[in-house]
C-alpha cells in the first residue's frame, strides 16, 4: 500500500540471520519508480533495518519499499 494504492506487490528477499537484502520483486504499474532504489539496496548490501530508517517521499510508489521493510517487524495494514 503506497500512494493510497493497494494494487501490486513488493517482496523483499533477505538473509534471515543478517537481515541483508538479497533481492526484490516488484509487481506494480509503477515498478520503475521503485526498482532503482531496490537495486541500490541489493548492490550495497543494505539490511531491512536500513530501509526502515530511511526517509522516502510520502505518496510515492517507492514508499512501498519502506512499508515492505517495516512489515518484517510490524503490521502495516
């Protein structure tokens, strides 16, 4: 749920022990808005906690990346 749109899916693939992001799946009309940030997260070995602590613009699709990361620790209904 990003930009008040609940269509689509963002899936983070992580290493369970370290929390490091290994891959990202984005299924949404505006996936191109998210994929660059996701690519950088994988390339530079970011952890889920790094995304939860990052400021993302409100009401954009890339905000969904943060919501996906937050879902590891709480319900983001």
